């Protein structure tokens, strides 16, 4: 277990601090919102709780499913967890929010999922809907907090509420600098749930954590974020998803490389192929792409708008660069970024336009922090 050098306190995730929450679950009927990242010292939270005789009744699975192997956007179906025989309800398919019927008979729900601190990473949207359902059913939500591997900086446009969607529900920047528990506090505090409802939160915080503490995830949080490089580049490269540029899905270096099937577009060559459990139908499948490999570059501490602008300017037919302008606007959380890129604004000019909103957001964020920066 790591030590935080600032406080000399031993680092532990919320889930690892079992003495803080096991007693709270005694004689309770428990629902779990978990996936493959829900580990307690290398043992899944489901097995950890069952071995402590805690009465788990239902499991709820987010995007990528309970075991974390489903493709991005792939519909997750309800089913049975083969290992335990427990019923699994999908929160990524026709139901993104648990129905009141699903919550029937439960005394508490636990949310324990590793996030990466980026607004369009959908686990926080799942958390929002679970909070909403819990508030309606008058059931407390226990959050076992985990580190934000991009928690050391804040950047990007703040979402405008009219562009709210499952890939961005809250008026926060792309890189928001909060853990899931801190964000849940903000969602409650700012009245962002339906009808300004309040969810009864029971937060099990981490020990020995600060936002600036480097943290390498022990397990990949989703199929195409396999390591710290991909997690660090994800906020930037995800903005290429609604364009003709591949971000390496269909390779073993997703979100660390990018390019297009255009000769001389860049010095690095790669060919996306179908990879089960990572990317079944990748963009530019079986085509040789030319672009860049960022694996050996310093990890970014900002959204690298220069990469997106340069790719747009060098693309042979600019009109075909964006494959879905609507989706780009959803990811951006604003229609301004698309216009700025098309107008030829520089990265510096674009960043300057975020400055005031980011300043206001940083002040708001201070109210909800559980850990020092």
C-alpha cells in the first residue's frame, strides 16, 4: 500500500477501508453498482462482501458490463452473474436509470466504480441516474471513493446545460478535478437531480489521498483505457471520436496513437483490426493509418487543442473531417468549440475563451472537495 508523502498517511481506497462500512451493511439488503474495477486488494467487491456475510440482493452494471469487456456503446443486457448467481440489471441499454421496481426490497445501494475524471466518461452519468433513483425511492447511496487519475488539473469548456446528454450531464469542464464522491456532493449541492431532489449519501472517503498524488490504476477501467498513457491522453484524443481520425481503437495502443488512412498524415503507421473484448468494429478497420504515437511523449496536464487543430488543418478535405458535428458538440458540451476550430482560431485563443468559466468552476469546486489539491 502506498504512502502519501505530504501527510504520511497510508493510502487506501474507500473500498479497501472495510472497517468503515462493513458494520453499516449488517442486516441490510444491498444493491451494488460495480464493474471489473471494483476491487478490494485484488478481490472483487462482490466476493469481499459475500465472504463477510453481507446480503447482496442485486447487481447493477454500467457501460462495458459487469466484467468490463463490452465494446463502447454496446448494449448491455440484463442477466445473471455466473459466478454468484445474483441477478444483474443493465444500466446501459434501454434503462440508463434503475426503475423503482429494480430498487424494491433494497435498504442501501453501493456505488464503487473507478472513474478517470473526464466529463464524457459515462460512469458518472450512471452515478447521476442512480442518485436520482435512490432519491425517489428514499434509499441511501453509499459511495466507496476512488482516485481520479486526471485529478491534478482542470481544463476544457464548461458544458452548457442545453447540450446535456449521457456523455455530459453537468455544467462542469471536460477535465473536472473531482473524485466521484466529490462530484456526487456537487450534484446534490447544486440541485442537479430531477426536481432538485437530494440523494442521501454515505461517503466512504479514501485515506492518504490528494488530487496531485500520482496514481496508476491496478486494472483498466474500460476496454480501451489499458494504461496510464491512455488515461492521460483520453481527454484530448476522445475529441477525435466524431472525426475521420482513428484514436487507435482496434490496436493494443488505444488513446495513445492517432491517424487516418492518408499517406504522409504522420510518421507512425498502424492498422486497426477487430479485437474481441476491446473493439469489434473499429474505425478504418483493416486500413493502414498514418499518424502519431504519443506513448513516449510527456503526459499532458491540459487538453492538447493544438493536436486537434493541426489534424483539422492538415486534413485534405476539411469538410469531411467531422463525421458527426452533433456528437462533437455533445462531447464538447458547447457549439463554440466546433465554430472556433472551423474559424481557424489558435489553441491559445480557444483556451482563453474558457478562462472565465474555468475560474468560476474552480471556485464552485472548492465547496465540495474532500481532499487537498
